[in-house]
């Protein structure tokens, strides 16, 4: 999403070329890219659909995060901070409509394939209650994502938002991705102590491999994703490879690409499939992603 993830300039759809995956034969396997954002220029929607198809031919499936709007009453009911401050953090109606329309247009072009799923994304600071998460689950999302902007990490609303998502996810048997800087969120342990049976992924290695390692060791039900980490991993191949190998049953593949620029997904997958040993690569791209998705991952 805009305030958290950078959008890269879009590239032509036919730059999507089968490379490492086809060389190693992995294209026959059902890989999930679990971290994609739904932003597409209206005129590029067909290109995005074409790119998705090309990548799917290599065995890759996608989970797309889409921000959802909250209701007025939910904003008013969040009393920890003044409503005026909260409004500044919420996605604009236009931004949400653009993401949803992007996803719908691409999904419709592809006749809604089962390998293209969406997670409903809520951003901390806009007081989403359990009823909104229930509503999104009824609309057919395959999971939830909670995004916590850096300057809201310590706020109680961030903890409560995650808790609401996890309560509904537990009832609906859905996975939850949380974007949070773990070193600034001591409350994450209280949350994880409460939801030891839930499937939770802390995106982007929690912005601290050191802090996240303690969490991954303590909570077997917690995962983390590789989103946007291809750059840092390139400059520290040894460190990242060791981390992923150590936690090879808890790392899931996610590129942070945008629907309008899926060559970023292709590059991400190529990099990790070439860098990791075959067993670890298979774990993060197939086995762990399927376990994390649970019933949501059945094709
Ligand atoms: Zn992202």
C-alpha cells in the first residue's frame, strides 16, 4: 500500500520471461507469491492479466492485498486517539476504490481463476472492529492483512486491530499477515501468546532479523515473508541465506510486487530460487505457503 510500500515504475508485460524456474523444473509446482499489492493503471489492466497468466504458466499463484474502507461508526468508536488524527491514516475512498477496481478488472479478465486470491487489508488507526473483518470474510477474502505504519507501532489501537483480525480469523480458519516493526512492538508477544493456534505471518522479516528470530523460535505458528527483501538479501547473501535456512519451516515467499508490475515478482522468485538450496526453496515457496494458507490455499 502507498504509505508503506514503494511502487516501482511499471514495465511491459512481455518482459515477464520464464527463467530460473523453468531451468530447474520448478514451474510444475504450485508456488504462491503471498505478498502482492493491487495497483494497476486502468490502461495496463490487460497487461497485468497477461503477466499473471504467463507467471501462472510457470506454476505461480498469487495472493493480492486490497485495502478496505471502514465504517464511520468504527472510526468514532475508536477512542484511544482523537478522530481527527485517525482520519489522516485511513486510506482515501478513492485509493481503496482504485485497488478494488484494479483487482476486479484483472480477475474478471482472467475469469476469476482460483489461483488469484485476495486478502482484506486494514490499516492501523482507523478502528476496524470484528464486524468489518467478518464482513470481508463473507465477501470471500482468503485472509487478512493488518498494516501498521511505523509511527503508530506503539499505539494501543494497533494491538487491538491485530486482535480483532485474529479473533475473526480464528473463527473463520483464515491466515493473517501483519506488517509491523517488531522491535517497536513489544505487545506482539501478548498477541501471539493469545493466538498460539493461529497462522500469523509477520511481513518483511519484521524489520529486524534479530528480534524476529526470538519470536520464530518461541512461536511455531508464526511465519515471516521475504517481501521487498530481495535488495538487502543481494547485498548480504550469506546472512539472509542462513536466516532463511535456519527458519526454513516458517519463511513464506512474498515479493511485494504490484499487479501492474509483476516482473518484480518474477525477479524476486528467480533470485530466491537460485540462491537457496532446493529443499529450502521448496519449503518457502510451496510447503510453508500452503500450510500458512490452509484451506484458503486449496486450488
Ligand atoms: Zn507490501
